[in-house]
C-alpha cells in the first residue's frame, strides 16, 4: 500500500469518526457518576475548621466570574458557574480569617483568562474579601474580619452558582451604606442602584504573569505542575507590558531560549535556539499546528493570547521537530460578551502601529461569536535604508451546536513589504580593523532588494463531547504563501581588507501546506487510578516550489568603511534553480497520563511518523525521493509530596526528516535528524499559589545536524553530533497585589561531540551563551489618588557566544536595561516603553564572520489604548 493510499484510508476513517461512528462507540463506555449532595445540605454558617463536603469527582469546575451584591445585612459574593452543586468545600478558618478552599475549581473567564477578585473594606467589620486561584486546581475564598471571625453562610443557586453571604460584625446602626469600595480591583462600571449586582470580574491583567495551565505539553488543558517537563508561558499581559511586537522579543523572558542566528531587522528572524539547538523554523506552532515556514518569516502578535514554550523533544505529539523544544502560539478566541479595544503605538525610527481587537456574540443566546484582530505597521530601523510595512488581519467565528458540540472557523492574512538586511562583517564591527569600527547603522546590501510576501492561513477546529468522559477533536489548517525576495549576502573582504565582495539572488517561491489532526480523548477512573487518554492521527501535505535567479550584472563590491550607494542597478535574468519539494506525512500517536491518588502521575506516550518526500531541480535534472520513518517515545513521572511541590523526571526522543542537501554537484540529501533527552526538575508555588518556579536539569544529544555552510551562503553542512546539558530556573507570578515578576536563568554547556570534519569536533555551536538571565517586574498602585499608575523595569543578560562554527571569534556579553511607565484609568491606558535604556552597543547574533547583527540602540515606544 502506498503512502497516498494510506492517507486516503485514514482520511475516510477520520471523517467517519466525526460524522457519527465515535458516538456509537462511546456509548459502550461504562459511566460511573457519583451522587453529589447539594450545598444546601451543609450546616450553616461554616465556622469550624473541618471538611463539610467531600465529593469523588475529580473534574475541575470553571468559575467564570465573581459578583458582589450589596444586601441589607452585608454583601453576597457569587461564584458564577453552572456546576455549583459539584463544588467541594474545605473550611480551614483561623483567627479572624474565614477561609474556604474549593479543591476542584479554577477561576477563569469565558475567554480563558485567569483572574482574581479582591475587595478591601467592603462593609463595616470586614477588612478584606478575596477570591483567588490557590493552585492549579483550587480556589481559595478568604473573608477577613477586623476583630472577630466573620459570619458567612453558603448557598448554591442553579442559575447563578455558589453564594457566600457575608454579614457585617458591626451593629446595623453603625453600618455605612454598602457600596463598592474605591480600591477594589479593576471593576467594570458599577450600577447606580444598590439592588443590582456590582460586577467585579478582572480580565487577567492584575494576576496575569502566572498561568496555571497549558495545552502544549499534552494537547489537553493540563495543570503545568502535573507535566513532567519544563514548560513556560508568556501571557498576554507580559506582551503588553513589554510592548512586544515579535515573538523573538518575547523569548527573552524564558530560560534556555534565544532568537536564532538572523537578527531582529531581517524578515527571517522568527527562528529560535532551544537549549543550544537551532530550530531552523521547524519548531514553531500555532494552536498546536506546525507553522510550516521554511525560512522563519515574521509573525504578528496582534492576535496572540499567550506563548507556550515546551522544552525538550516534542515529537511524541507533534512529529517532526528538533530536540531542544517547541514554541506554540495560542491565539485569541471569541468572547461571550461585547469587547472593543483600539490601540496606537508610535516610536523613534519612524515606528507607527495601530491595532484593534473586537469581539462578542452574533445572536441573542450567544451561541455564535466572533473576534477580529487587525494591525498595520510602518516602521524604519536603526539600520540605514531598512524599512518595513505590514498589514495583518485575523478573523475568528465560533458556533455552539448544543452544549456538547462546537465549531471554530479562523483565518490569518499577513502581507509584508521589507527592504532586506543581511548583517555586516565581523571585522570592523565586533573585531578590530586598521580602518576603525563602523556604526551599527551601517548598511552594505542594496536598498532596491526587497521582500514582498503574502501569507494566508485558513482552518477550523471541531469538538464533540460524547459523554462526561469521552470526546473527539478534529482540526484542519492550510497555509498558503507566495513571496518574491531579492537579497544580498557578503562574501568577504578583498586584499585591501575594506572592500567587501557581495552576491545577490532573487527567490520566487510558493508554499502550500495542509494539515489535518484528529484526537480522541477519554478518561477512565478505576479506584484511585485515573487515566487521561489521548489517541491521535495527523496527516500532512506540503509543497514548496522555488525558482532562484542570479543578477546581471553581478552585484558590485562596496567599501565597508566608506560606502557609495550610487551604484548601477541590477536585473535578475539568469535562472539558477527551479525546484519543487512535495512531502506527504502521517503521524499516529497515543498518550496516557496516569494519576495514582493525589501524589503520583505517570505520563506515557509514543508516535510513529512516516514521511514520503521528493526533491526535483528542473535546471540540472536532479531528482531524489527520500522516505523516512521513526518511532518517538516519551515517558515521565511526577511526584507531589506536598500540594505546591512537584518533582519530575522524563525521557524522550525526537525525529526530523532530511530537509537539506549539500553543495556537491549531486546535491546529496542529508540523513534524518534524531535526538534524545533526559530531564529532571522541581516545580513549586509560593505566596498562596501566586508565584510559581521551575528548576530543571537536562542532557540532550542530537545526531545528523544541518548547519549553515560558512563557505557557501545559502547552502548547508551536515555535522555528526551535538550534546547539550544545562540547568535552568524560571519564576513568574505576583509578589503582592499589583506587583508582578517574571525572571529566568540558564546555564548551557554545548559541544559538537562528533564530526567528519576535524575542524568542528570539540567546538561550541555559534550563538549559544553559556550563561543568560532575565528579570522583568512591574508594579501598579492599587489604591488612593495614584491608583492606576504603574512602572516597571527589566534586565536582560546574555553571556559570550561563539560567532561561527569554527570558533574564530566571539560575540561579547551584554546587559540590556528596559523600562516602562504607564497610567490606567477607567477604560484608558497610556504607556511609555524604553528599550536599551542606557544605549548599550551589543550584538544579537551571527551567522559567521561575514554577517553579524547589531542590537537596537535606545528605543522609545509610546502607546495609547482604549477599551469600550
């Protein structure tokens, strides 16, 4: 059976699952639903430190909002959920604090944002009421009395949720009118009448640096503390506070992850180095689908909800990839309530960027919802002649067909016009030259060489729930890309050591990529053993067509130290290659997350990948049809001796089919890249779950590595083996109300351990620093006349790095300082961000002695945003 026939058969099976075979099969699954007592059966009020309700269910109930309703006697705090009767309650009151933990619930808005409710002095005799996520599975409600333990009664309402009735401890004659306190956290517009509820929902901005759950590691919404791997999340709030415009800027907050070899001023800068391994654009995903971009093109952040980074091999679920890790972009989804936001950012170097984000329901019962994000960017650069113009639009629409079935349709369109930039030579910038050093603004390409790119992504996600325990998920994503790119690259100096030889090339390319995923998810409970099962199938079809042209006349040399840009124009008339690279792939995978009691979790998984590819060059008649296959296992264990502490260990492998060819006349294809990793770590939480930390140690080995050929730009080399080992630390969350922090440190010990060329064996890979660290923190005043005023700063340290594979020069270490100041009032926010506050002259990265990339100087961005 050919691979195409196998794909057709699997597509038919997937369609049958979606259309009804699955529901019939699911009926055979035995249900075991426990009787759940009503909260009204609990004796009221709760004042003793004992468990009042114990339920066998382990499902985490989502509380989607918190309301405060003033009453004649005090205030009602309502936890909004349709599953109020399933909530478990554990009372642990002490002193003047009435405390109830709900160990099977989590605060989350319908959009998925985590939020916190806080009200200081809501009524006489009560100091504070807080409702917060104590950990990834527990909500803690705390009512603090001024002098005595508060009187609190509990009720459940089928229409509203769980109700905490808080009574004042002061006689009624002394009570002031119950009203919303001035210092409550981020309220919406309060009602003028005390008979109507006061909405106190927070949209994740106050408690937004710590994210308890992630989907990337297991393809399910799993608490991070239950995952036997290091996974870090960069939430939307961090992107906003740092005024991030590209994902490559965001990874500075995560240990062991740095941007790839191309600098921030290039159009191919969205490649990353994970734990010392360059990913070459193979490890970037969007909502779980591989972003099949051969060159790592620019990504807009307008529709990004958060960025999840899973470190270590991920082939068990995502197939082809590098062993260092993956970056998964989680996009914004439609909201149930109307939401409108407009934002404008301006900065030096002629930076202009307006955006808008609108969402809401399209019908009365809110079963049809939409979201539309759009952005336009027009910017110059600190590099002479480099300019970018970009248009981005991302519509999403979702449908609910009853309570068990949903469908989401989405699209993304991005058009980029950019003057290309290929960096500058190391001599005269990083290294000394007898002619001095050039400024970081130096440009040695040709400003007539530009990129014109159109990118369109279309897709859907369908989900159906057969029962409380079984569901199916089916998704499709198509990526259609067309671009024309003319660029120059440096060849090295002439004998005078100042005249730079150059070469130019024109690429005309078209890429068509299609991916279909089907997952079946189930839960089986047997006594204290719970299994969360995942069975998946992924089909892929990609086709990359590219024609390259050389110029007439050849691109003339240029004086690096005194350039003359008034040179004759060139035309691209000589076709050098005409290639077509189609690829078919099939991936079949399974995963089992086994929970034994509350303390032990075991993760088992495996995936088979089959890849059938072809490479044809019509210019020289070369044809090659490689076929690759691999099995990628993963095993991990998590032990939780205490609720806020997780100890974990894991082993996993990776697989990447051959996607490169050497520069020999026969263009011999490279061998598949493989890797394996061992990892141990500790995850813990502090300050009642508001602050989370991860410490990890690992060793990763990767075989058959493709790297850029320093002697022939545009081609690659295959080297034998690289080993990388290291230690990482990550910290994120809230220290005090309004005070957020995200920090990291990484030590990486990389080495090329095997190579057929003795020149590389024992060397360090380029662009990998042994030591790197980051610290970013912000504080927003919560009360008083200065409420809403905030400020923050960050330090980003990168150690010495090798500039090329031969290890002939070093990029020096640097510390960059960023800062922000902002003011938030009602629906307005005004902010000022400064990057490289002290104007440090540093280098981001390098692809060799002919191309290093300086970092941006002192940069200012001012932003005004309005939500309504």
